[in-house]
């Protein structure tokens, strides 16, 4: 009887981080729930505007990679799927790490949607100080 590894695998989590950086560098990004998360997260992080906020997300993704990359994953096995209209069934990947830039433990959750050509788009869901007691990580 073969036994499949727990999803997402280390390799898959590493790939999602890489896809996220690639998507942001190419400015392929979409906000899943702007009213509920994006504006609040921008305020909490002191972002001047959306471009500044995405620059911060890029810095955070690089911090995550330096802090252990795939090992910073705090999401579920298998990952939760998005329930927001238009994004149903997109898997969500959550990471928590000690941010050097912010001087506190941070939390970032996103999805990746691949185009027919395989180009990733970053689907923004959350970025704020970590709250490990919260559900739906």
C-alpha cells in the first residue's frame, strides 16, 4: 500500500513562496477580500498605498525564505480552500515568522493562481501581526 506525503509537501510550499515572489515582481496580483483585510492590513503596517504595501509583502516573503521558507508554514494539511466568490477552491498558504523588519512575529496568507501559460498571480488574503489563537490558518 503506497502512502502519499502530507500536502502541501515541503517542495510544494517552497514552490508557492517562489511563485509569490515571481508574481509580485511581475505585478500580477489580485486582492481576494479588499474590504475586510487589505485596507486593515495596510493601516496596521503603515503602508502609504497599495504599491508600498506590495513592496512590504515582497520584503516579508524574502524574510520568510531566510527564516526557513517552507518550514515557516502554519497552514493546514491539506491547505484550506478559499470560499470568496471568484476564488473558490484556490488553496491558501499561511506562513508565520519572526520579522526582522517589523520586530515582531508576522503572519502572511495567500493563494497562487496559474495562467494557462503557467504564470503565477499572487492572490492576497492577509498580512498582519501573527495571532496564533485564531482559527482558519
